[in-house]
């Protein structure tokens, strides 16, 4: 049995199990020769399509388009057959659509890029045959990636009499999904199914207002092979030609184009009733975790007046201090009446008023100790980058209670060294959530203890620990149930975490 830590060909170290399907296992691995992350497929003894997958991977490696997932190695001559591919870090179309459909122009630009990539593969005789939203990625480097070309079909034993047509229909369905956040196919996609009238999915423009007629037409001519304005689009190249002039805009996740802007998120901070919510720092520039606030004109005038008063008080204090010091020195005693005990109490009071600083984590990862599955650790740095427009999220579960598989999941922050934490501000971007803050000196569930908890949290919340706690590891731990993500699954999301305390 292959286990984490095993090495293939003396260079590929298997780090984490990502998925396993019918005898084919996908690993997150490290190419130790080139010091880079890779994806590695291994195959159980008796897997019936090992040779087909290896041959498909070798063929896919000849596709000269950077938007197609690269194949680095494929071998079935040794005791363990394997395929080594590019490890793509980014967001799938499913995740991009979690908050709603893309703006039509962005959707068109994304599909135009995908169509050109698939057309390049088709030109070499390589087809996908099972395109779904999870196969279309927007990488962290800012590029479109189409994953699984050639390999996915071989893994699943999928064939088609007209493979070019199958890929054209797959691209049409992807465009339908990008425009509507619905899926017009029967297979599982992670999106809600498209509404059906008279046995056929509605057109995109029937689901969402504001979709240009031309884009609605391209989607239908490809996905459903309707005649539209120029006949069916039966190849990836035909779709690429139809979208050749659309702007290639960055398809980052946005709020739906239609409808009013969302209302400000409610502050659900843990504080006394009637106490104003603490201000949330704005997005910070690189190297800084704080942003300066610009004073209003009225506050500026008040500040100047206060400065004048303070200056006068300082002058009076200096004069009185000089007189008192002279009196004490001349009498050789403590004429001010201040005893050593008074001085100790005053110093203790001053020490209690500690100024908190923002604590910088050294790293972050998904935390799933009960089953060991990876919870999108590749996205975890998004939760500590100072930018609330990026996010980390858990795996999507089919049930709110973590699919009935575990009691909770979370995000673990490694502070590098033990730090004293007093409070945390967490931007969930939605909700509601029940969660705990766990802390400890080892990244193991048995070594972590609860430091704070809250129920029904939504949006941005600030949690003050009952007692300052010193530890190296801090976990935001989801408990009980996760909210629906709008795509038919249940998922936890954290846009940003900021810890405050002392190093």
C-alpha cells in the first residue's frame, strides 16, 4: 500500500492524499529534484485502465498550450505506475460561482480562453470528453487552466463517437454555468441544476436578465446544438472563433451583476450590550498589518484645540514638578506624600493598560484531524494576506453536519513561535457559524484547548479571549453545522483572520 511519504522514481515524494476513485489515487506531492509541487496519480493493483491513463498522459504532454495542465512524467514500466502533472493553485469555476454568476463579459472572456485551450488539444487528437466546472481553473498566477484533458476520460473509461462535438457541448455548458451559476447537465457539477421547461433547460437569458443576446446565442448553439443565428457550434475551434473578439477580463469572484449592492454586514462582535463595535482595519499594504485613518476636517479642528490645552497643562506640570523636586531635594524627605506602596500600585495600573499589536502568522493551512483529508490548504494563505477580497474555504459537503463524517473542521495558523493572544477579528463573509478558537503548542487536536467560542456569527466578528493565552498554533474551528454555499453544498469560508496581542 502506498502511503504519504513514499517516493516514486527517487524524486516524487507523496505528501497528501487528495482523492481516490475506483483504484486511482491523486496525491499532492513534491518533485524533490526541481523543488516544486506536483500532482501525482497512482493506481491500485488491478486497476483496469492504468495503461490507457499513462498513454493518454503522454499524448497530453504534447499539447503546446500553457492553458492546458502540463504533464511532466508518466511511467508504467516499474512496480508502481504513475502520472505526474502540474499542481494548479487557484479557484475552480465552481468556486468562482459560489457567490453568484459572473458578469457576462467576464464569463465570455473566461470561456474564450478555455475554448482556445481545448481547441489546441483537439488539434493534436486529444479530447477531454467530461468538462465540468471543476476542470476550469483561474490560477493564483492569473491565468486560465483547463485540467484533465485526455487523462480524465481515460481514468473513467469515457469514450465518444464524436469527441470534438462532446468537447464543444462541454464548453457550451461551462458558458451556461458562468452566465447563470446553474448547470444544464445531469451529472454532478457542484452547481444547482438549471430549470427545465418542456424537458429542456431554460436558456441563460430566461434565468437571468441582462445577458447579451449574442452570448446567450453562443451558449445555446454550443450546449444544446441549436441553430441560433449561425447554426450549431460543434467544435471547440468554432466556439473560440465565435468569441474571438470578446475582452479577456479577469474573472475573479464578484457579486452578481444584477440586483442591488449588498447591505453592510452586521457586526456580531463579542462585546457588552451597547458597546460600539471596534473598527475593522482596511486592507493593508505589503509588509504592514495596519492602515492609517484620514481625519475629517471637524476632527482636525478639535485636535488642534486639544493640542493647545495639552501644551498649557504640560507647561504648568513642568513648573509644579520643578518646584516639588526642589522641595524634596532640600528637605531630604518625601514631602509629596507618596509612599513606595503607592508607587507600586500606580505602576501596576500602568502595566495593566497593555497596547495590543497585530500578530503576524508564519503560515496557515486547512485543519481536518479527524479524517485527514485536505481542506484546501493551498487557499489558506488567502485568510492571512490582509486582503478580505480573497478567501479560504472548506471542502463542500452534501450535508450541513460536515457530511456526517466528522465533528468539525477549521483553519490553523502557525505563528512561528509562541505568542500571547488577547483577541481575534474574523471576517467570514457570510454565515451563520458556530465556532471556537483553539490554541496549543502542537498542531494536533489533542494538544489544542478552547480559548473562546461564539454561536450564530456572521460577517465580521471580533472575539475577546476570556484570558490572554500563549501558544504557537491558533485554530478557527467550525462546529455543529456549516451554512449552504448557494451551489447545492455546505461550506465554511474565512476571508481574513487578524490576531492581536503580544509577542
